[in-house]
């Protein structure tokens, strides 16, 4: 079996033979003159033959080198055709996006009409799931997750940070005169196991008495609040629809930033990178827009 020389050395040969110049070949390949010269010398050593002769300012390929360069050019055209066909297939295939369940069921549905009217929403398949995609074996092209950070092994973008604020049912809000943060302490408090009231109360130098029904799930917490069972510390992205419909009311304008945020992540070598960037930009624009 014939061992092929390094691909870049063959590209340097082809470009230098076509341009009749190491300098112009280097400019085309975005490398230095020295890099092209070095690759040609290595190729000559490996093949055991001189490949170029100088004629004034021009580098003239030997007949054998010119023939080899023509074969390399033909092979590169075949490769380009194959890559183009692969890219076209990637454009036709769905863009598979794995979404955090709460973002996928609360935040995104309110914005779907705008996404479907935007080129970024064309041929997108959404998977609502809790697992973290690996982008290699699971067929997922892009993931949107909620957390403190993202693995450094993938490209990512911070979409938006969450704000936390108190909400309650209209009936419960009518029973309590809430005009300042301290007034919240007189209301029955609903609690989330991983999002303590201290996050909000401490911003206003208020104590947390630690009492109240506790929930593991954010949506159950909001449902309990909508049923008038108490005041809940709500994540902004989850409560938009309830506020818009009037099932819940925001008791105070005071909000604090949560330590968690929503991130989009993807592989930098994805063949669908153009479409991933388009969807990322749409998500960022929606996050800035804020309102439903």
C-alpha cells in the first residue's frame, strides 16, 4: 500500500505549481512563504525527487511535479463536491434542539408564533428532556439548559439570567396589603427545596422564618400559588403565562437575580453551524425583548 504524503504538503505543491510562486501559494493558503517552502522540501525528501526549478522570480514545477499537482487538484475537486453534498444534506435535515423541560413548556411556547415566522425556526425539531445532550451519539445539534455553567468542551452562549420575585393568586393578594418587601412576611409562604426564600429576603435585610409548604417541582409550586395556598418565589421565565392570564399576580416590582441561567450549547464542528447560529441569535433577541 502506498503511503500518502501529508495533505497540506500536497496542497502546497498544487498551489505553488498553479501559481508558479511559493509566495502566492502561501497567500492563497493563508500561511507564510517559509511554511510552503518547508512543505515542498519535506515532500521532495519523501518522494526522492526535485519538484521545482527556479526561473527568474518564478518556481517552475518539473513535468512529474506538474502531473502530480494536476492529480491533487482533481482529488480536491472530488473532496469539495463531497463536502458540498454533505452540507446540502445538513441543510435539509432537521435541526434537533434539546430543551430544558421548563423552558420548553413555559417560555418557548409563548414565542413559537414568532419563531415559526422567522427563518431561524425553519425545519427545527424540539426535544423536551432533562438529560444533557452529548452532540455526538444522540443526534442532537443544540441544547438549551438551565444551570450555573456549561461544559468547556462545547461552544455556548448565555441566553439570559433569571430573576426571582413573589407571586400569589389574585384572591390571596386581595386579602393582604403588600406595598413593600416586609409585607410578604405576613403571608403564608410556599417554598422550593432548591430555591430558598432567603435569596429574595436577604436582598432587603429581611429574616426567613423557614416555615411553609415545600415543593421539589417549580411548576407544582406555581400551581399551589395559583390555588391560593400561599405566596411563591417565582422564576421569571416560568410565570409569564400565569401573569398574562391573571392566574397569578406579581405582588411587588422588587426582583433579585438567580444564580442560575439558561445557556445554549453546540459543537463548533457541527455541519449545521449556520442554522445553529441563526437560532442562537433568535433566542438572544427574544431574551432581550423580554415580553411575550
